[in-house]
C-alpha cells in the first residue's frame, strides 16, 4: 500500500486500474514506448517494461523469476509508515544486493499519497539505504517533477546498459 501501482501507471501513462485500491497479485507487467527518448528527434525510441511487484511476502517464491535479467530496481515506500522504513532494507537486500546490481541501478521513492503531510525534510535512512538515490513523489503537487526524476533514472540505466554492451563488444574484438 505504498503506491507502487499508482506510480507505475503514471510513469507508463497507463490508465489500467485507476480508481479503487486493489493489491497487486504477484506481478503486473506494463510495457510502453518512449519515442525520441534521448531528446533527439532523429533518435530511436525506447521500449520499457515496468514490473509492478506485489509488496506481499507471500509471493517471495516468485522473486527470483522477477529479478532475473532486470536492469534496475525502484523501491517505493510510504515514508509515513514506520514499518516501511524497515521493509525497504529487506527489499534492497533481496532485489539489489543479491542480484548483484550496482547502487546506481536502484532508485528509492518516498511516495506521499494525496492528503498526506508530505514531510520531505526529516526522512533519515540507515546505512546502506542512505547512499541510494532518493526522490520524493507527490502526484498532487509536482507530477511533472516526478516524471522527470523517473526519466533521469531510466536514462542512467540505459547508459549503463550501453556501456556494458560496448565493453562486451570490445572484449570480443580484442
């Protein structure tokens, strides 16, 4: 109940499931394309898959399949729920450290639901969470800022993928 599906729908410009709250069962995959993603009118578009994973631990047996071949992890939590601050450490350990992904491939999102206090100043995270990129999202107050932060994150993932591909090609050539 942190707002994962709401943010996934917002970022992917999907209207699926808008309205009443319905917990995600296992995983929901959203596919979408972003034409001219690099801001270049001649540039190729980019296809994304967002895997909206349930926060319910009863689906833990599915997690290895969800993680396989992933390029990044976005951990979304409700900063007003103290239990979420503990849970994000477990998500980080399972989805980032055990893959292993680089910390730069992980984005933390403190999602402020409509009508929440939205205190963005006093959120202190314990190590190793405090070294990750953290953004605050509030779709009521600053939806375009939220979209821009997600696009920056996606660009950084694409850069890492391209650099890895170039290194691999160079190792084959040499």
